[in-house]
């Protein structure tokens, strides 16, 4: 039934409701089509992005190994107060776990997990398990007989602590802190602090790289935006060239250029700027990382800058000039403020890309140019301490989100524009 | 090069040429004197060189030949910001990241003016364009007409003697455009500044200007006050470009006392004022305004009388537009005032049409 409109033109509440129903029915088809169009992407992102991130968040506190593979002793230790060595029943539970774990070949996993807490735990457990024939009642005596450490109360404290299914120990580690067997948390000795330093270095080097890309990208974008289309397109190809060459090829050419016996050093020696003995180390350190990453990430700065600059009509600068502004004033007070959205977009892009970068620092960064990403990769691939890798990853994620929040508070989201 | 006559002209273009590509001249030999306080409009189709001429005066383009004088001084090598010329741009060019007041304060701040003085002048300029309350708004929060007024106020706030306007009303709708034409004209009258105005809209030019320079093909075709331009076009282009025009082409047959006899291509003989012909035997174009053609002229009222057939009659309220077939041209337009005593003219009617010698001008071919 059609909606009747009375002479005043107002609709009664019921009629309004019906009108809304009519409207949503007529829009339903559009909505369904929109949902169908985005559905594949949403599914893809769910599987490849949201789920892994959730998984990482869980892994950073998840602690199943000891809980799962040494169930008896974990259960028995629940009632232990930690004041003195446990009694026979707990030793018996441990003996059971060791023997069963050896048979099922799962004891190694629990041992590896315990080793993260204190080195030596792995050999203690696997070593004891290997001598399973010697494990006989009374178990307390027999186990201490096999390995003296079973008589150490700290060993038991660690097992009890690590037996909990959820742990903060990866985060404690990631913050360069240590937890004593009694649960006291303190900073690790100066020399053992790695991660916070790496985080700090990652942040400031990423800022430096972002700054360098602005410094180098702004004039280039300015030129590109002011040139006629045909010339600009050719130059744009040159700008995009780094995108089209393999990352490894680019990185190795930086090595060829920058190494101590490389082209740049040869040139400097030949020009007499430096002596042959005093060749400059420009790669396998922080300089190498900054140079190579600035080069690699430059297009991410130039593209948004260029597209924003393209939209700034030349009449603004002309207007400023006609109003009496010098070239510089017109540029600084009229042109630059209008390109801020482009600088913002480029800076966020470059900063977030570089803070999580890992392949280039790994190849040319050496010791001093390494990023936190390299440490995460190390724990993923080498030490297989996924919990710690996840904790570091979560910290990185939180940091990026925090920086983004701070940024949008200061600059404003609406100031980010890609053209 | 300082010519004694240049003391009269506030702005002077002296043999100015401009080429962008080194092959074609966009502006060919431009010579204009603009006295102080004049409202001069450069009118012409796009690509005729009018905007280029304005940009050369503003300093954003350099002349490839010739001199531009401002107040008797050559400004060829003076940077735009030192010329002290106010300018209103086609798209207003209001700085989007500044408020209206900041926009207006900009030219004063770059002149290192004191804060109190800046505030006072900004407020006065805003009041002048009746936007006193809008100082804290951003340009994007204003309507097109308000933005236009801000742009005008900004070009005037630092009290320049010369203001350039580059099609400033192009983006406005028709009603607003007409209203703004009057406002700009009134501001000009009140402040006495010299204005050089560029437009392709002839009614705008006719409304506002003291003099109009009609540009075509890089040259000024005619430089004259509005009435003269419309009543006495000097060549076929101006006649055609300004207002509506009936064009009849033919050959000059005889010349005497400023009056020539022209044989039209269709054979009829027409008497016309000899304005711009190359003498007997040469081709010419006759120009005749539609409102100067009479239907059923009284005996002796017109020297030229022919028979015409009404092809199309369009009622336009204040007048009736009739498209007729006269002397072999079927695009001959006659405007008949809609007076109460006129009887209706029907399509297909054949009636005599006539016009006087004074309204018919023989121009270049």
C-alpha cells in the first residue's frame, strides 16, 4: 500500500516506520551486492591477517608445553608451598612424567620450554629421562642420585611456575627483565639487555629513514608535479624503478657500492678525500641500513606526495606572490601546508613499513644496523622460541598502534591523503 | 623607451609579444595605454591571448619582446611580489588552510605590518564586502559568492593601485554573477583603483567596463567604450563577437561620401556605411544588428528595403525573435519589441524588411 501524505506533509509515526521499511527493502539488493563484492577479501583477510594476529596474541602468553607434557608433576606441584624440597609423591609424579614422556617422545618439548626459563633445564630433564632404568622407588633419592639438581629447590620452583598454562614470562623477557624463581621481577643485567635497546634503535632509525625520504622525496615530487605530464611520466618511471628490481638485486648493489673495497670508497680514495688506510665502513652497520632502506622506501614517500602535489593548483602560489610574498614565503606558508596530507601519508607509510622491516637490515645492517624484526625472525627460525617472538611481535604491534594513535591525535586522520 | 605620452598612462603595453614555444606568437604586438582609475576589460575567446597579457602584467609570464610600464617605470624585470598589484584568480585561490581573516591578513603580514593595524584593515576589508562576521570561517565553509567577495577583498586589502581580475566570476551561477558584476563595479567606483579585467563573457564586459579591448588571435581588434564597441564595431570579428549580428557578404560596387553600395552574393544592392573596406571591387561583410531591422517599414524610413520570409518565430517575453530568409540568407535574425500594438507574425509570412544606412556597416571580409 502506498504511503499517504496528508496536507501538512508530515508522516505519522506508523507511516514513517512503513516508509523506512520500504526504503530498506528497496536498498536490500544493493546491500547484498556490496556484501558479495567484499566477501572474498574479508574472508581472505580473516584467514591470512586477523587469524594470525590473534594467534600471535595468544601465543605470546600461551604456555602449554609443561602443562601438557608433564601433567602429573604439574598437578602434584599445585599443592606444594615452595618452602622446602617436595615430598616423595611429587618426585613419583615427576618420575612417571619422565618415563611416559620419554616413551611418547614428548618430554623434549617440555624440556625445551623449561630451558627458556633457566639454561641447563633441558639437559637435566632429557639426561634424567635417558637414564629411565635407574629411576626406581624411592624416587626422591633415586632422582637426586641421577642428577644433583633435583635436590635444588629452585629447580622445582621453575617447574611449578612454568607449569601454569598462561604465562607472562615471554613479555618479561621481551622487556629485558628476569623473573627470579620466587617470582620477583627485575631488569636483567645491563649486558644482557637486548630487546629494549633494539626497539629504541628500530624506532629512531625508522624515524631517520622517514625523515630522509621526506628530505629526498619532497623536491623530486615537487619537480614531478610541476613538469608537463609527458616528462613527468618518464621521470616517474625512474622513481618507480626500485619497485621493479628485486629486493635482493638492489641490496647486493648497495653492498657492491658501499663496502670498504667498494665503488664509493674507491672513488673517495681516488679523489683523495680519504686515504687508502682510512676507508669508511658504510655497510654492515647502521649507515648501510639507513642508506639501503631510504632507497627502497623512497617511492612510498614520492607517490603520495606527488599525487597530493598534483592537486594543488599553481594559482595558490601565484596568488601568494601577487599578494607580496617572496618565493620562499609563498612556498613555505602557502604551498607546504597544502602538501602536509601527502607528507603525512608518505611518512606513516614509510615509518610503519620500516619499523617492521627485516630483510634489508639482515643483509646490510651488520650488528649495529639490526632491527627488532631481525630478532623476531631469529626467535621464529633459529631459537624456535615462538612465545618470545610472539611477545616481541605484540610489543611491535602495540607500539605501531600507539604511534598511529598519537599521530592521528596530533595531525588528525583527515590530514592523511593519497591524492 | 620612455615615451613622453607614457606619463599619462598608468599601465602601458609597448610592442609586447609573447611566445611559449618559440614558433607561434600568442600575443602579437600589444600596445595599450591604461589611464589611472580606469576599468579596462580584456575580452576575447579562449586562446586569444588575453589571459597571457594579464599574466605578463602580473609578472607570472615574461614578455618575449617589448616593455610593460607601470607608473612610467618598466616592470619587465620586477618580480611579481614587488609589483604591488592585487589579483583575483579564476578559482579565487583562497588559501584553504587559512581562515578568511588569515587570508586577508596574509598580504599585510608579508609587508611586516603591525598586528593592530592588520586586524583593523582586515576588518575594514571584510566590512567592505559585507562579510564582517565571517572572519573565522574557512574558505570551504563559504558559498561561491562569498568566496568571490573574500578574493576581491584580499586583492584590495593592501591598497594596491592596480587590481587584475582573471575571469573571477566564471564559476558563479548566472544570478550571482550579475549581482557580483555590480558589486565589483561599485567597489571600483568607490575606491578609484585601476582594474584590468579578463573575461570571455561580453555582457560582463559591457556591464562593468570603461573601455573594452577585444582580443582575437593575439591582437587587440578594437579598444573602445562599451557603447561604441556595440554600436560601431570596426571589423567583422568584433561585430560578430559583441552582441548578436546579421552578416551579409558581398562586393563593394561604388563608394561615395563614406557610403558604399554593396552587391550581395545573391544579387541585391545594399547601401551601407563604409567603415573598413578596401575600396571598390573588394569583398566586404555587412554588419547589421537584429534590433535595427524593421518589419513593414514606413515609406521613406529605410533606405534598404527587401522582402523577407519568416522561417521561425520565437516568443521571448520582452521581445519576439524572428528568423527570416532575407537576400538568400536564412539565418537573418530580427528582434521585434513586444509592444501591445504589434500584430502577431506567423511562420511562413512574407513581409518587407528594411534598415537604414546608418545601422548597416561595411566591414572587412
